[in-house]
C-alpha cells in the first residue's frame, strides 16, 4: 500500500551562534540578527517520510509556516527528495504561539486533503516546547505517537512504531491516519541530491519573486514590478516546480485564532545567560561534599 506523508518543517534561528545582537532592548529575540537553519529534528522527520515512500510507495508533501525566507528549507526538502512543497506565509500569523501555530498548521493539513502520516520533529530548537505536534494531532482529531525511534512495520492501515521512552523503548500499534513526532536518533538524514539541486534551485514562491524584483527594479512603478513578478511566476509554473505559497485565506482560517489574537501565551522575560567561571570544581562523593556544592550554587545565585 502506498502512503501519503505530510512533513511539517521549520526554519529556525541558529541558537548555537547567538551573539549580543540577538537580544532587543525590550528583552525579546532579534530574529533578524541570527542566521537561520533547518530545524534539526525536522530533517529526521523528513527522512522518515522518504524512507516510507521508498519502502512502500507513495508521496511526500512538506509544509512550512513562516516568512518568505522559509522557502529556503522547502527547497532543501525538494533537493532531498520531497514531491511537493507548500509555504504558508501571512503577516497576520505573526506572533503565533504554539496554540495558534498548531491551529494554522492543522487548517493547512486539512486543505492539503487526505493523508496517512503527518511527521514533525519532536521540537524546534528556538522554542523547545515540543507542543506543536501533539496540539496539531488534537486539532486534527487523529492519534499521535511521539518520540519515534523506528517504523517497525506497515501493513495496510496498521503500523507498528518503536518509540523512545527515556530508559528504553516500547512498540505501539496504531491505525492510520496518525501524527508522529520524530527524534534525532531515528535515522541519518540523506544529503541533497545533485540532480535535484540543479532541477529545483530556481524554484521560488511569489513573495520571493516580489522581493527580488523590488531589489532589481528600484525605480520601476508598482504596476511594472507586478507585471515582472507575473511573468517570472508564469515561467516557473511552466517549468512545473512543485512549490506553492498559501496564506490564511487559502486555508480558511479563523483570524481570531491566528497570530497575536489567538495566542494566550505571554513571554515574561528573555534572558541571556553568560557563564563566567573558569576551570572546574572537584566535588567529593560524600554527603558533606554535596551539601557544600549546593551551598555554593545558592550563594552564586545559580539556584534560588
């Protein structure tokens, strides 16, 4: 039996290269100052879907919610083997928390249509909440299996999945369709394929074309720029590039559940922690040693 997999991917700030410019004066994250990367565990989710297609047949659709620049990770997915890519970008979705994000993603998945699997990375490195996947499953009213380590078998609408439970594994049997979150030990993501890079490197979504035309034609009128965007978009469609751009209207989203209006989460404070101590402290494995270590941590305000 062939399976249709939808993979949710995200472009995230590279948290391994945080600098002083990464924080705004109000204590929030200055995302524009951070380089962006493909969320690591989403790569493992993509690889799982590609392996299922190889072993059982089917198709792989990738979906990303973000600004126009997020199309970069969609092209990466095409380079690695995805069949179809969809960018959901809309200024009205800005400031969405996990509740609003999962609602928007669930609406997009419903718009895509029938599916067997929805794969997500366990969590994104910019938030580390691990909430969007499970919340999306709830809104789709389908079963969820978290922490996939291996797809054991798939027979018709029944699949068996081995999931990591921290101190071991368990194998669960579940009926499709399902949503699955994938951890980094599940597989080794394949590299980009040179032929697919050459084939899809020029794939663009309309918002990207608009920015390119604005840079290249700074003195042109709005009508001239739009005409050039339309011309380039027609050429891309003729080339049959499998990348699309949607907004909240396309997925029939309730705007009261999107963006800031649909996000009850409030960030109290974002802090940059700088570790200044050098060297190390040898703590003797005794009750007194542990007591002294805790005392030092409290005095240094590491704890308390």
